C-alpha cells in the first residue's frame, strides 16, 4: 500500500511536469501525462477504498477504478506518437476508450445508483477484499486488456527497430 501511495504522488508530479513541459512532442507528453494521471487516480482510489476513507462519502468511491482501462490505450498511443513523426490525434482513436466508458456505465449502474447503505456495504466488502467472484473475473479481463495493449506496443517497437536496423545496414553496405 505504501508503494501505491508513493506511485500515486509520483504519478501526479509526472502528470503536471509533462503537461507543463514545453520541449518534445506535445502529443507524446499529453499521452504520457494522462497515463500517469490515470495511474494516480486508480491507485489513490484503491488506497482510499482499502482504508475505508469513503465511509462518510461513499458516492465518491470506485470512480478511480475505471481509469485502469486507460493504462493500455495511453501506453499504446504514446508508443505510436514517439515512433511516428506524423502522429496526429484522430477521432477513431477514441475507440480505444470504449471499454473505459462501458465500465464507467457499468459502475454507475451497479454501484453509484445504489442507496447509501448498500454503497457502504459494498465498500466494506471491498475493503476486506470480499467481493463476488464475477468481479474477480472482470479484474482478469483488465489484465488481459492491459497486456494485449502492451503486446501491440512492443510489436510496434519491434517493427520500428527492424526498420531502423534495415535502414542502418543499407547505409553501411553503400559505404
């Protein structure tokens, strides 16, 4: 838990730094900054839930959990923004956020629409890590989604590395 707290604080500072930094690619700084913001919000929410900090205001709980669905898309798009010189934001890139918005709707319907007593019961169960088995299945899907995006980002890097190696070897063969 201490590691999550340190990560949250560090991520918030990185977010502020990257958005205020004038050098480098603005799109890359934006994407990486918002990756760190989503980490900060997610970790902070988890810390507050485990420590029962939402007991007086249960309506604020579980808002940050949704942001874990943006980790993968932000890293993937960040990788593209670094690799490709002509990277531009396109409306179709919002499709990467569809799981986030679907999970947001799910959390509003399943938690935020409940009465205060039910929210407190759910929070107590979450703090004790006694959630229904179905929610652990959702957790597994979150990992699958993140690792899929990580795989795609690494594939892009491998492809870029191969292209650079070929370009370099062509230059050496000419000399």
